[in-house]
């Protein structure tokens, strides 16, 4: 019987209905979607759900590019600790996820990717048979291989009988252990298949979970003693800030041990407050701290140091506690740790602080002059470092007609933006100076891309806005849904995206600012416009410092955009159909007024703003 002659019973639920229900019960709030010819049954099932007041979620958010959809899902999932779903179009849509897959994998974002695969029938044997010529081109071998280096799990939904099982398995793999993207596929025919009688009764199931444990009891004493007896203990972290309790426990540990220093080597989250005297950064002495440390506790970090630049001494004892200590997605990883633990860092730190606080040895040490001297030396070193940061930030105050520096710009951003701001950043060569000037101190106040895929911040800012509108994010990973209309609910935080000019181009800004306007997710974008790709120049000097290319200017290398760079703000405004405020800031004297006006536009007019700041 041909497809056109088949009768359709609109009341019969299909595999697509079951799929959306399974995602809803697994905790998925949003479908970050780029629609294609493989999605008719999903659209039909979605419209049916929207007609039912009791089944409004997950909501579909439409995007004009898969990378932006992926980045938005990444930002949403990472800041909310909720699984997000990206719907992509067969192989071409999967390929267009691009560097977003890399970022989500390295950043451990729990994202379920759902893609169609080309219909397997072409004679009209079943609903969903091929109806367009491109479906022959899209019928590729092993479509899941496109995402294999990045996905935690891949599966095809082949039967109407086990949709819940496959989806729950996918969400479990995406959200637990070392979280990350998973990949599900289905043909049009299977999505359009009616559920067998009796298989579609609604069944409430708890969201899948698998919790990490804590340290073995006997190891708590060993690690605690090592920290207490160390001359120069150091903690290095990279993504510990994803758990606010872990941040507080690390603060407690630094308060207890007077000589302990803390270095955030990756700047992905606010993992330790920059206002704490134990904090050390790359610009305020991180390298000497690594080189002089006799005990190093690595907590949730992928790259604690780069050995060609700095490394611990051979005699330093390295202890590693991580949700992913074996770094199973990396081909090479070795930090010469004498002790390694697969554990929840918050739980492990709680064990350590409890043991140390009750230790008689701590009381004896606190009474000693040497212990007090260490605390004073740590505070003096911190104050000296912050004075250097302040001096860099203030260096241009007396020169209003010159272009801004990153230090000056970000020092003013720190002073002028609302206290509750969440920064979503995507910079390369300016990341260290930027974060040092921002002096981040509130858990959950910063996210940057998980990997090296430039362009993440635009889409991610939309995801962060959606999450902040729906949840109270002040105690991650415990998030509470806000009550609709509750005046006591925390207001949505101000979101500021700080991005390099190259990253802005890679972000697909037309898709970013169209979606930002359509879904009422206003945010401030600050472009660090340094006129080209500085990272390329730096890498060239790293590898061939005396080569013929190292002596060439960016103009001579063809990587300068000083003379012919795009009108970034104009691009964003056009994408939002004019519903966006933008200004280019060419000198120091223009900056404060521009920032103040941009804040007013975002807050009072709920409209996105773009500041294109010339950096030299």
C-alpha cells in the first residue's frame, strides 16, 4: 500500500510521542532544534504535547545553525546540571555541530543529540519512506562515526518497544561519570511507527542517576597529613567550580592551612574566589608556586600544567582526585601522581576538612610562630599580586584618547556591571588578563568553553539565560525550579559574553542574535577586538621562534583585520532585525559611558547589546 493511500489515525501515539515523553521524564526541559526532513513525526508529536496543558515540556527552541544550537544546549546543561537535547538533521546537521561537539565533550556538558538517518525504504512501504532526492545522498555508512571521538554513547532507536530504555540509557551516560554528549538516531519510518497496543501507557520513572563516591577512609589521613606537614602545599583545579559545595569546602581547606595556595589552571568556572589570599594566578605567581610546591593536590583538572612551560620538581608529591582521573578521552595524560582517586571532589574535600579540623596536629601548628609567619607571607604575596593587577588596570586612566587594553576594559567591567552578572567568555590570548581583572569570587558567576572550539559564547549565553529564567542556580548541582510569579524568586542574572573578534566570527552571529531576540534572551556582548588572530602569531613563535615567518607582522602574514575587519555590531543588529543596540568603542574615554548605556539597554529594554571594543 502506498504511503499516500495509508490512513492516518491522529490519536494513535507513535515512537516520536514516546521519545518526547521519555526525554521529559529524564529531565530534559528544552529541545535545541534545527529542523529538517527527518523530523515530521517529532513535529507532529510535539504539537500534540503542546495542546495538552499537562505536557508542555520539553519546549522546542529553534535555531538557524547547529553549532549555535549545540552551544546553547552546552551552556544550559553545564550551568543547570540538567540534560539538554539537540535535534539535528541527518548526517549534514550532525556534521554542522562541528566544534560544538568538541567543546561539549571536553567541557563535560550532558547533551543528548538526536538526529535522523535516511529513510530505509523508498517504495512507500511505510510512513516516512523516502520522498526527496537528497535522502539518497544522506544515506551514508556509519553516521554515528561522525561523533564517535566525542560521544559517551551512541545508539539507534530500532524498535517501538524499547524507546524508554534507550533514552534512559543515553541520559544516564550523558549525565553521570564524566558527563558529555551522547548520540541517538532513528529513521523517519521508526519515528512514525505507531506504538503497540498497551506499550504507551504513561509510566513515571525517576531520572537516571549514578553517584560518585568519596575517598577510602584510610586515605583521608594520608592526604591530610601530607597537606599539614607540607612546606609549600598547592591545590590546582580546572573545573571544580561546577559544584558549589566543592568550592566552599576548598575555601574551608585554604582557611585551615595557612600556607596553602590555590591555582585555577583552566579558568572554566569560578572554582576558587579571586578575593581569597590563597588565590594565585598566572600573572601573580602561579609558575613559581608550581615549581616550589612539595605537595600538589590536583582536583578536577584536565591540564594542571604544561610541562614545556612549567612543571613540578621531581620530588613533589602529586595527589589527584577527579571525576575523570584517567582522562579516558585523551590519548596522552600523565601528571606523575603518587595517589589517584576516582571520587566526588566535594565529598572528598569534606572528608579532608573534617579530618584536619579535628586534628590535634592542626591545633599545635596554629600555635606556632612559623604557621603564623606562613599566613602572613601568603597574604603579603597575594596583596603584591593584586597590586600588580590593579596597576595594569589603571595604567590608561590618564590617556583617554588611546585604545583600551584588556586590563583596563575588564577592570571597568568589574566596576560597572551588576554584582549578579554571569560571565560567559570565549577568549584565547586575553583569557588570563581578563579573568584576573574580573576578580571572580561568586560560585556560578563564570563559564567558558570546555575545549578549543571558538565561537561557543554566543549560543552558550542564550542557554545560560534560559536556565537562569527557569531555575535558581545559586547552589549547583542542586537546582530548584522557580515558582511562576513568585516575587521572592531570585531575578534572572545579568549575562555578559566576553569574546575575541575571531571567536565572534566563528559563533555564527546571525544565528545567535536572531535566536536571542526571538526567545527574549537579552545579554551584553563585549568584543575584544585586537584586529586579528594573535593566537596564530604566538603559536608560530612557540614552534619556530627564529624562523623567517616569526619576524613578519600580522599584516604580512595575512592574519590582520585592523584595516578591513567586519562591522561586528552591524552584523548582530541585522540578525536581530534591528532589535539590538551596538557601539564601537575606539578609546579609553568612550568606555564607561558605552558600558553604562549597554547595561541600561539590556536591563530596561530587555534588548541585547554589543560593544565592539578596540584593543591594543
